[in-house]
C-alpha cells in the first residue's frame, strides 16, 4: 500500500517538470549551501518577481542549490538586458534575491550566486556544480562559519560646512570666501581619507579577508563616500562590531 502511494507522487513530479519545460522555464539559482542535512525551506521568502516557489536541489556530497523556476519569456538574456533600465524591477529582484540568501545564512557554509544566474533546467544547474565540485568546496571552506559585512563611510560636506560665515555678494571678500571654502573642503577630504584608512586597517585586522573598492561619486550630491569595503568575518563578530564605525542616525 505504501509503495502504491509513492508511485503516483513520482509520476506527478515528472509531469510537473515536463510542464515547466513545455512553457519555457529556467532554474534561477540564489545560493549554494553545504550541509549534511537538506536545508529547510520553512518560512523562506518569495523568490524574484514572477518566479515559482523556492526549492532545494541535491547536488550530492552535501551540496544543495536553492532555486526557483522563472519564465524564460521574462528572464531570457535579452529580456533581462532590456529590463535593467527599470530601476523598480531591478530593485525588486535584488531585494528578493538577497532575502533568500539571508534566510540560509545560518547554514554551515553558503556561497551566494550572482543575480540572474539562470540555467535551462535543474539538471544543467546540478551538472554545473558537480563539474566544479573541487573549486566549490575550496570556496565554501574559505567562508565556512563566516558572514560578509559591508562597511561604507561617507562625508556630508553640507553638514561639515554648516556654520561657516555667510557668502559675500561681490568683490575681494567673495574671492576670499571662495578660497577659504576650497581650503576647508580639501582639508576635510584629506582628514576623511586618513580616518577611513584607519578604519579599514582596524577592521581588516579582525577579518578573515577584506576587499576595498574605489567609491563611486555622484555629481551634485553633498555626501561623498570615503570607504566602501567588504569584510569576511567570523560569526562570533563581537570584536568586529565593537571596532566598526557607528551607523548614521
């Protein structure tokens, strides 16, 4: 009787996979998890817009892929390229992707995948991981027991210049005012760089690995980033928290 109950479930599963292929779906991969047990998908957030339910694929050897089905008519390479200009759509995808990755952070080891990592089917995704098992395991060994922290330090020039003497209208006083403003700005930038270097050095000493990027500056904005970095930190991160700069209110 038990055997009879198990067979229809297998046939239904195959029918579901055949139906997905018929309508043109791809397998969207959020992250790769290494765990002795199959990760639970209880309370997992929804996937990217238009996707199916989040699933777990067994890549064998304790490797698991966290995936969902996506319609290729919306997630083909050409459609993604076209929709990258839609900030709301990209933001919705990014937030969904990140939320699912965060859900599996407590697993023993996790490697997030880039947004829009999509395969033509489950088998292709599994074969891709299995073919790179040695490389994958090395990467997971490196991040096991750690979390990635992002730290960004900004200087608000408008706030820093608050309280300076009023701007003169014309003449020598105006030129002096402009020169003083430039000097103040240059001094502020130099001090901000020194402070950000100290912060990065201090945090790097507490991290397993660190990566510092050149901050991007947007013309016309008063806020200017002086530090944009990520740190691979042990989950026992009390010391790292203590050394991190305070968050802006």
